[in-house]
C-alpha cells in the first residue's frame, strides 16, 4: 500500500518534469540572446570610444590653433599693462 501512488499524482510529476525541460531550453536560449546582446553593446562602445578619441585629438588641434591666434593679443595686452605703474593697485581702485 505504501508503494501505491494515486493515479492523479503521476501526471502532475510529468508536467513538472516537462516544465523543467522547457525552462532549461528557454534559459539556454535567453543566455545566448543575452550573450549576443552584450557583444553588440561592446561593439557599439568600442565605436563610441574610437569617436571620442578622434574628437579629443581634433579638439586639441583646434585649441592649439586658437592659442597661437591669441598670442599676439596677450603680448599687446602685456605691453599696455606695462605702461601702467602699479597696475593691480590702480586697476582695483578704479573698479
């Protein structure tokens, strides 16, 4: 009598085994999809990094160019400042 299992219990156990099998298959599919998505994200990030590096190089070139264009103005300003004795004391007094 202890060995006898009611017939209504057997299908339920088979359902659970079937669900587990489907869950494992779905999980493997999900893992593959996730792995593929992560690889795509990594590829996109590499492209972004390359663009950032290129833009940094170009920005540096533009900054260097404009620093050269500013030099004559800085020199002229320094010459004008040199004409005013005690420049900072004089300047602060007027503002």
